[in-house]
C-alpha cells in the first residue's frame, strides 16, 4: 500500500487524474527515479503528492503550489552539492569547492537542468507564465528547485531522500564540474580580467551597465561594457549581456579576456553584439 511522504501533510490536495499521474510517473522514470523502486513510496497520487505540488507553479493560482517545496529544495540542493563535492572533489581547497558549488547550484544551472530533462512538459503553469518567454528560465529554475524538494520527501526525507537527489544530479554535476575545472578562470572572468589588467600595469577594469528591459528573467535585460581609464580616452575591452548586472559584467569580462587572448583588444567602441 502506498504511503505519504514522511512528515508531509498536504492540505486537501486536489484529485489527480489517472492520465496526469501516469505522466508524472513516466517523467520520474525518465530521469532515473522510479517511485515504485527501492526507497520510493509507490506510484499512487498520495505518495506522489509532493511531486505534483512541486510541479504546480504558483502562476496557476492554486493554493497548493511549488513555493514551499522550492524553499525546501534550495536547502536540499546546497547540501547535495556539498556532499557531491566531498565525494568527488575532496582534494580541492575549501575556497575552490565553494566557487565550484556556486556554479552547481546557480539559477542558470537549474534552468539548464530543467531544459535537459524535459521538465517543461510536466510543469503546470498559469497563462501569463506560459506566455512569458523572457521569464521562462526563471520559472524553470524555480520548478527544478521545487522538484528537488519533492524528490527529497518522496524518497524518504532524512532517511534516503538526499541520496535520491544526489543519484539524479551526479551525472549532470560531473559534466558541469569538468567544464568549470577545465577553465583556468573557473568561470570567474571578472577576477581573471582584474588579474590580467593589474599584471600589465593597466589598473582596475571598470564596468558600465545599462538596463535595457524590465522583463524579469530576460537574458538580455542588462548590457554591460568593461573598460580601462586611460587619460581622456577610455578603452573599451569587451561587452556582454545578462539577465542580471552580475551576469552581464561576467559576460563582458569574458569577452575582454577572449579578445586579449586573440590579440584584439577593445577599440573604445561600445558595439552591441
């Protein structure tokens, strides 16, 4: 007989159709988590209530939605990433582990995870969220985090839930960790650009960001230029776009480093690519 997740007391969850339940079970099996397998609570609507709640975005206007599981999933994600790093990259310094973990738990990484595993096909969205292409990455990141909270509960919470999360995420984390560790700058291009400029006596790079749209989640919301002050003629080193000022600054710094490696430094223009 299927049981509810330990410690989980859903507030009168709405009925789930057999078709919807089959869709959710099929999705979980596709990502390597069979609710009827070892550690799972079974494939009933009661057992999978946390998953259904996680996949119900708040934009749908339902009283039971993804928000409380997103809160739980945020903590689960960071703990799971820390355990992954302890197991597979324990030789890294604490500082390097912290920097790598930042990449493994970022909203951008979560959105990429959601896209790669087809999460969008099972998330229930409201009309506005469904039509908001600019904010799609944010919605997917939120839903992925909520799903992690749901998986943690369905696979036993403190008694096995973390292992289920790690089992799902480990192949994805391995790919990301390999890419980050292969990059001599560890994806922190601002720090690398600062080291490059100071080593040559150029001083500190400066950044100028402009908000081009107010659409939340738009990856081209901010446009940033990085430059060096050289007398009366500032020299532009690179430009970049991002969904936040920080992302745009990192993109601009990356552009500048690529130009420096190619021997094509900025020419003072502010071209938008």
